[in-house]
C-alpha cells in the first residue's frame, strides 16, 4: 500500500514515516512500477511494533534496532487457552548487528526545509533536549530569526500537536520544544548573536541602530499566556539591532500603564507592542493613549482593528509587526502605515493609524 494508506492504518503522520525511513531504514521494502514506495504486510508489522514500543516509552532508535535485529519476528496473536505472553523474545540491543544510523546533525546538514521540520519534530518526540537545542541554534545562526520562526518553529509545533493524541510523549514533546524555542529566541533578543541581519523579506526600511535609540517594549496582554510569537518578534528586531524590553506573558495592566509614562524608561518617545493571540485577551482599555510620547501596537490575531482607540496601530503577523516597528522608529508612518495580514504574513498597504508622530 502507499505511504498515505500505511500512515492512516498505523495512526502515524506520513512525515514521521519518512523520517523513520531516512534515519533508521524503517520503511517500504517494495516500489511500484512508477518508483513509488509500497508497504507490505511485513513492513507494516515492523512499523506497528516500533509504534507500540515508542508509545511505551522506548526511544525510536532503540525500537528500530529491536525490529531490525536478526531473528526478529512480528508478534502473533495469542491462541485461545494459551498463556498470555507480552510478545516475542527480542535479543539485547547490544547484540543487534546494524549499521550505525546517521546522526541527526548529519541529516540536518543535508535536509531541505520540510525535512528539517521533520527532524525537529522527531527530536522533540524523542525528548532529546541536546539535539533540539543544537538544531534550533544552527538554524537560527544560518537563517535568522524570521525564517526560523516561520519555516521551522511554527510548522514543527503544529507537527508535534498533530501527533496521535494517545502518545504519552506528545504533550511533553510540545512543552520541551516550546521551552527551548523560548530560550533561544529570548537569548537572541537580548544578546543579538551571530547570524543574518536581514531576517525579514521585503522590509523597505533598514538602517543600523544603536542601544541609545528608542526602546521598544514587548508585552503580552494581561490574560495572554502565549508569549512565543512575542519572543520571535524580539529576536527579529535584535537581528536588526533594535533594542527591546521583553516582558513576556501576562503582563499586568498596572505595569503597562507605568511603562507608558513618558519618563518610565528614561528615554522618549516609546513603542509598546501588546500581543493578544486569543480574542478574550484583547482588552482595548489597556491601550491608554499618551499623545505623542507613546505609540501602541496591538499585535496578534486576537485584536479587532475596529475596536482599537485612535492612534493605535494593528499588526497581525511577524512580518507586519516588525515592519511596523521599523516604520515607526524611522518616522515614516503618518496617516497610514503597515498593517499585518495574517494570511500572507507580509505588510499590507494601509493601517488603522491616526495621530501617530
């Protein structure tokens, strides 16, 4: 059967089967006349055993060695009246005579964008913290913050979340990937770090800035706990040497209002970006106007532009939020400016903007 049917029957994502094929040699043993992989009953039995071993807590590489070891046979159903046994006797892993599987780092060096996502998902599901950190750091250094977020982290998080709900490691994998992503993005936003400085496509404005320039405050709405998009924005701004103060999830209203005071940061004017992913977290009352001293950017899909106070810019999407910050710092936004388009992720031509310096 083709990979789509095999994946559906096993309850495994096709991307996971492709990773198992590439890394461990666990895949289709036959090909069609057109060259497409075809899975046999023996292939499915082997994959089913690997799936069950992984679900029970075994690492994927170890499970592959079990089913590829000489003498392994697929478990058979217990006959009525016979003793209930857990399965066949497997040789110790040390006795398995197998060629060494390619390292994840080696595979990543040759991987394309979609394959790199598969590798990251596999590393997360294996709860391999060291490999996850290495892959994230390498991609961030080689491609910059924008591409790391848009083409790697977002698809990988969706990939982990789409795994079978019954997998006991799915939630742990999602938490581990989120925590490591938060760490590397926050480090990037505070230290800059090596890597491409032109992280955003089609950014019309780019100039070198110093730490003496205007401070950009990045905060989540008081009830918003999803801070990863905010950390990605901070990392993108750091790629362009824009200094930020990142406050993260659930920033209290009293803190936002204190920071909006003209002298709160010892420099003025100030930009405050408030993220709301969920509509229930988007309370326009917290975006208190302060004339020309403070400019608010309501970022994220939770905000409804028509409910925002005059002078508040709406930016939905990483590219648009970053472009809005650059435009405001350079003083080119007046009666209209960049706005986010969640569908395209690129700046549009108009914004809800009034009274901005």
